[in-house]
C-alpha cells in the first residue's frame, strides 16, 4: 500500500532542475512512494522516471501539466495517464504545439477527431480538458489557490475529474475549502508540491512530499481515477 503521494513535480524536461531519475531518488529519500512527473506541455521525461521508479520501488504515474487560458488568466491543467498513452505520437505533436502557442496546428491535428473552440492562439481550458481526456487522461485542475476565486468558481464547473486541493502554498483554510469543493461536487482530489528544484534561494515551489496524499487518499485517487492499483 502506498503511504505518501506527491502528484505534481517538474523535471529538466520542462523548467525543473532535477532529472527524472534524481527526482525518483529524492522521492525515495523523502519516503514518498508514489509520485507523478508533470512537466509543462511535455511527456518526454516519463520513461526515464518510470524506469528509475521500477528500480527503486517508487511508483511513477505518467503526467503532464498543460498550459491553457481562461480569458486572460493562465490556468494549468494536469493530466494523468493510466497506461503508455503518454507516448502517443499525436499527443506528443499536440503538446509541442501547445508549447509553441500554435493552437491552429492543434486544430489541424485533432480537427476530425475532436471539436473544440479556441480564440486566436489561446488554448481554452475546456479544449485542454477535452484534449487530455481524448488521450485517456484523468484531468485535474492544478493549484486552484492561484486562481482568482471568482474565476475558480466558473472553471470548476468545467469537465474536470478533480482538483489539486492540497498545494504547497495553500493555507489550512484554502485546503479545507478545496477539500469541501471536492466532496460537494464528488470530484477527485490530489496533492502537489509543484517541486522544481532543491536549490531555489527564494522558495517559490515546494519540496517533494511537502504536501501529500495519505494512504487512504491515494487509494481513493487511484481507484476513483481508474488507475491500476498495483
Ligand atoms: Zn502550474
Ligand atoms: Zn507545476
């Protein structure tokens, strides 16, 4: 049974300072036995992390953090994969275009399979959710605490499977509020440190395991999100 889970971590494959393998080693040291690597618009570090995880006994859930927009606010959308669909070539191509703000290319790539609205070269939150779901991901709203509360209330009405109720910069009241939203709306919830580096002088992100899901919460997330509970 997993005891401690951190589901929001960045590696050198986006703006993190540790390689996927270093992240797994650090997780092990901090007794975090299940993690998700969620690089910005990239799944390229996942194979290395999963391999290191198998070696060291840390379960790695393949994830991604997608950049979307709600009006002019940035909204990050977390996707978690149940199998190796994170390797899907079409997904990799889509992510490249999200990174380069080429939304019209994404429409060309997915147009026949998926109908989504977008204005100019902004990827809307709804489109982000549908794209991740199309590739089989469980979709979680990242760090709701960073959103304007009025925006949050509208955004959480969208087709999310859950939200990141526990986030390293939350106050206790924030966490209580988001846990209540999850339970009222029957949504899944996760915990994330948003780890980027051990060496940040001014700490704008957490350290792996700063916040975490406990054994019972991990079970609920994995089973509720239809992940294989190995
Ligand atoms: Zn983020
Ligand atoms: Zn992040």
